C-alpha cells in the first residue's frame, strides 16, 4: 500500500524574520531531495485542507484560536514570542498544517494509504492548549491524535516525538488523557526546558545530554520507548518528526546522522505493524540544516514507502 505526502503551497508563504532558521527554504530542500531521489513519483500527493474549528478545539482553547485570528497581520510581522512571528500567510498555514494531520489520519484509517508524511510549516509540538510558542501555533500531531479518537473511535493513539526539543505542547495537551501515549526523546538542557518525570507507561520523557551520538541515542530509545509502546499497544502511531538532532544542525548539540533516523523509522514501522495495522502519520517538526534535513527526510520517507 502507498504512502501519502501532504503539503500546501501556503506552507512556503509563512515567513518569520528574513534570516530565521525556520524558513520556507526547508520545504524547498525537502521537495528537491525527494524529487531527486525519485520518491515524489511514488507518493500519493494531497493538498493539506484547512482544519475545522471543531477539530482545533479538541486540543486548543477557544481563547487561543481567537487570539491568533486577532493577532494575524494584514502586512508585516507580528511577534508572538522572541522567536515566533506571524505574517499575513501564517494563520491559514497554521490551520492547514493542523488540517494535514487530520486528512492523513483519515487516509490511513480508511486504508487508502498505509502511512503518510505531512510536510508542514508551521510545526506544532511546542504549541500548548492555550499558547503559541517556539515557532508553533497549533499542535498538529495533537489535532490528528484527537481526531483519531473522536472521529474514528480509537481507544489508544501514540504520539512519538523525536525532535531534538521536548514536545511540551503534546505533553501539556494529553497529560491527563489515558487514551494517548506521548513519548519524547530530546536534548536536555535545551529549549523549552520542559519535560516532566512522566507517567509510567504513558508519558515517557527521555532526556539525553548534549554531545549524545547515535549509539547512545538508539539505546535510550530502545530501553525507554519500545517496551512502553509494546505494552500500550497503540492503534495509530503519530510522529513528531523533527530532524534537528542531526550533527550538522545549528540549533542543538546531538550527533545523529540520517542513518539513525532511518533506523528509528524502521523500528517504528515494525511496532506499527504489530499493533496498528501499520498505520503511521508522520508530521514534520524541526530540522534547520537544509542539507541534513532533506537527507534525513528522504531516509525517513523512503522507509515509510518501503522502497
Ligand atoms: Zn526542534
């Protein structure tokens, strides 16, 4: 069965400061690399739709949704925090980034595709129930997970977050929801300086020190994530797919390579086969070295597509 690729032209219209590392060029480099590798030809492309308000309100407050609409500028940039800005295209891009994960969940649940990669901007995993932060406005993976529970009646979904930064938004949103497992592996200390001790078997935080390389990172994930995922038996796996743990990434100090992301993808595919009928929805989060990012995404998507 095929792999879906969800994106939208507007994701490249969302811009922050001119020299901001979270740039439209990230998606250009990913698309170029997938094209070069011949992967685009075998992926099922869909435009990311605009999420509905109901879908957003499952995980965000009405106040937060309304506030972003009010802040959205007609021209120029509006700061949300010292690193996060809205331009005129940001609001619709954020609604569509959330909509991508909703459509991806629908496609894998209907069996139209085996799995899906959502090439979105803005990213999502730092957005909390009531706050935008850290380049994120709505928590895209959280919107997708909530959709799988409410629309498809799943009893257990897992959000697995391998971005180098802790997924504080997903933790904030699902901390008290026994239907959703949240696993995160991240550099510590590093922005956003969060990550609670966790909840055994359901909220699994795995901090690793700056300078950690592939072998130790693989051990940490193998020891902490995999037994918990086996026990939780998620019916759907949703990935916060950040590639900023790569050794070349300017935002953090881990020493991962594309082989490490390929390895993890293989492990998660095997877990999804055992528990979730293979269903994986992967949503882009971070990754700021354009060459490394595009190589990592290609390694990830190649495995999702099974080629
Ligand atoms: Zn990140």
